[in-house]
C-alpha cells in the first residue's frame, strides 16, 4: 500500500487478464486426443465452441504477461519478486504464445458481446489452414449479411426507422421495435411477439430461416476449427502445469490488490489496521467492527473483546436484536481476515494463530437426515466437543435453544465446563 505506483499499475494490468483464466484449464486437461466422427455430432458444437473460447482466452492472457512483467520488475516485496521469477522469467509462456500465434489469427480477441464472440470464434484460426473451414466461414458471413439486409428491408417496407436486430445465444437474431413506432398495431408478418419494456421483440419466418442457416454455418465452423486446433491443444496440454501456476498467481494477485488493498485504500485512515500475532498471548480487539455490516450502516458501533489463558471464555447476554450474533460473527471474521494476511477493521488487534474455528449458529432441522432442530443442534455440538483443541476458536450462539429451559441450561453448562478444561 505504500507504493501507489505499484498498486495502481497492478490494478490496471489485472484488468487485461480475462476473468475466466482459471476456469479454462479443464478444457486442456480433458480434451480427447483425437477428433472422431462420434465427436463431430451436431450436439457437440457447443463443446467445440467452449474449447475455441478457451484458446482465445488463453491467448489474451498470455499477451498481457509482458505488461505484468513490466509492473513487477522493480517490486521490492519478497512475494512479488517470487511471482516475477516464476511467471515473468519463465520461457514456457512465450513458447505457448508462439504456438498459439502460428494457428490463431493475431486480431482475434476475447469478447463478451454474444455475436462478436461468435464471430471471433468462427474466425479464430488463420485463413488457408483448412479449406472446408473457409467455405463454412463464407456461408456464415453470407447468412449474417442476409439477416442485416432483411432488417433494412423491413425498415423501409413497414416504415420502422428505429427497428433494431439484436442477438443472443438462446434465440439468435430477433427484431426489436419501439412501442411508439407501431402505435399499438404490428403487421401480421411478425410472429413470436413479446413485449419487453418500451420495445416489442418479435421475429418473422424469413428471419427464422436465416437464423437456422447462420447457426448451422457457425456450428460447422466450430467443428472444423476444433480439428485444426487438435495438435495445438495436445501441445498445450503438456505444459498445463505452468498454466495452473499462472491461474494461481492471478488469483493471488487479484486477492491482494483488488480485495485486500482496494478495501483498505477506499476506507478512511486508521479504519483498517495491521494485526499483531503472538504465540500464546491474548486475543485482544479494540474497537472491532463487522467488515460487511459497517459498509451498509454508517452508524455501526465498534466493540471490544479480550480473551486470555486466564479468561478464555466470554458469555454474551442481551435482549433480542441487540447485536449478539453480529458481535460473535465479527470476531470470527476479524480472525479469518488476519490469518489470510489482510488488515482488519479495528483500532488495534493482537491475536494468536488458531488451528480451527468452530461455530454453531442458527436454528433449523434437517429433513434429509431425519433430524429435528434439537438433534441437529446436538450433532453439531458433539462434533465441536470431539474435535476441539487448545488452539481452537469456538463460537456458539444460543446453545440449547431447541429444548426446554432447564435442559438447555444443563447442556450449556456442561459444554462450558468441558471447554474451560481444554483452555481453548
């Protein structure tokens, strides 16, 4: 946080990487070695489309690596230096990028707009590599052009200057006409009429026919493209370990920069502080706050807590809606944030490392296991009592609520005695 140039540089660079980078790896791990006739069935066009999209995503991510290298080159942090050495100085990424560049067109980019993404996927492979693919592309372009010409024809024929022709993956192209242009009467040629806000969505038989042609041509492009990418994917699969490392690094940087650092930078000074850790010291939190609720309520009241070996248990009492459960949840969240390396919402905090956090909150039965509310509560309590250690943090909210007052009091008392004996 002290290096603003590094912080804002990483923020800008991470935006260049597709959000789905970590999810595309499975397509390289589980792709069949050989594309057979069984694979080329019509219902597998979607799978081919996903594979092509994964290749484009990987290409976009690898092209953003030089920018990440430039930002991390002069970083002083030990963690960032290790990331630079393991990712930016690894020649395998450049090798993968060159192999992709031999097959995939340089102008192809990852897109989220549905029809733009479909077009990018159809034209992902360079021209001239597969003759049948080039023919399918020509058919795809012809049908797309025919659809737009049909829209122009409808604008002139029916005097609809504001007619638009959107696209989505579910129904393909359709017509969108503002209500003000039709004056409550739509020509009988338009079918599948659906009101959507200030517009009317519809189609025609001609458009439906062209949609089928366009979808069929795109499916043929996907299957032929998958055949062209077979050798490339086999080569990438051999280096899937470095891609896994890249995905892990991007997730780590995203967590540090866009979650931890961004959260701290958007809060007033001293609202989030660095926690201190001790081996056997107390759990002390001064003016702690719930990290989520404080962003929703500006008048959130901070709370303190102090637990030590001599005073290792606290009983919270109060009327309904006084914030008892929020107080308990807040302690757990602060401990979790501290142990994953984030600043915490408190004026001061001194913590010791915990091996587990056990919680028993809420009331509810479990129909699947034929357990009543009381049985569910007792199962969860028994699990805690059997697995707790001296370095565990236990939070129990309204223990014994699902039974009578006397029985609930006795159960809570015995659990407290057991936990006190463990010094948890």
